[in-house]
């Protein structure tokens, strides 16, 4: 394959000592901080540097607890959108084209000329479609940032004052939206600093939501290109929302903090709410996250 990959359990992560591991990908946060330290510690050893990526659901994980108790400052990165992934594989497709021998041109030239003549597209547009097809793309389906649902868009609602509960957020929405639009909202989640809420709406109804907010001068509603930090469910309190580490990056100090400095790894945590984001599913997603954060 293109990359040498090892799938390891927590036990293996404790015992393995492999040189030059450049990237660690944790598919979900571990249940305890010690397991996180051992997993991430497989990279950045012996004076080298590395990247430790951890995928997590920003609404349901204990990521802030791990960040605080490990003493490691996390860098939060939103999951890539379909266009981001397509651009990455598009560059690979271009490299593949450059590797094709000129000897094939005569055999395909007449078909190319006929296509250019009859398609009505420019040379660049036709080549772009050919590159897309070369890596398996026939269309790009947009997904929401929050729930990864197809044909949904993620919005941020702010009201000029803190929003403490989802119930209060729904009351705000009902001030300027008809009930059927409020009922169509998916995945409503409070931001880590409590200044607003994010939620998904059907893309086909986006204009109706944006127009509706004009009926309330106190409300701000915008389409998001990247997720803000979100509150996380505090499992110790029966699933209620905690503060989510909204002012994250606080160092816990102590033994774990010194340990992270010694091994020299950089931690990147990636917000994920669903798998299968890429054209080829999770595999492409993981690869592109490694490329983006390295």
C-alpha cells in the first residue's frame, strides 16, 4: 500500500517500541487519560516529533477531561468537507495524469476532440471532469458540519446574551420561525462559551431560515464554514452538558505535562460526528486529516 499502517490495541500501544512513527490516529477518545498518554506516546519518541490525531464527537465525548488531566494542549480542527477531500484527491489525480505515457495520445485523441466539440464545456472544465472520474467522483454531495447529514447546512444562532439550555434556544427560534421550521432543526448544541447554539437545517430551506431572522433584530444567524467549540455531555451528571473546555488549553501540570514535553508529540483533535465523509468512506477521511495536520 501507499502507507505503512499498524492497527494496535491499548495493550499493544503500551508495549510497542517502533522507531519513526510519524502519525497516530485514535478513532475515538479512550476512557481514561493513561490510555491516551500511552497511545499518543508511540510517536514523537527519541527526540523526534510526530502528530497524534484523535477523532471525536464534540457533543458526546470526554475530550475536555482528557485535555485537562493530561496537561496537553489540544489543537481543534473541524472535519474536512467534501470539497476539501475532492481537492486533495484531485491533486493526486493530476500526478497520475502526468505519469501517463504520450504513446496513448493517438489512440484517444479523436475521442477527446469529439468530446470537446460537442460538450459545450471549456478544455479546463472537461479536464476537471476527467480528473474527477479518474479518482471515482461523479458528483460531490455536501454534508453538514454538525451531523454530517447530506443536504443539510449548519447554522450558528446568537442572541446577544448567554444561552444556557436547548429549551431556551428553541424559544428564541419560535420567536421568528414558524413551528414546522423549528421542528426541522437537527442536532441543536450549545457552544462551549454559551454565547450561541449551532444546529442543522435542510439546505433547500436555508433562505427561509435566513429570511425569518429578519423578524427579530436581536438575533444573529449565520452559515458556518467551521464548527466552534461545543459543549460536551458530562457523563458523570447523567448526560447533561458540561462546559466542554470552552477556554481549553489549560495545562494540568504535573507528571503527565512533563511526559508530553519529553516525548515531543503534537496533538490534533478532529471534530467528527459521523464516518463516511469522504468519497471512499472513512479511509479517505483519515488520510486527508493526516495530510492537513502534519
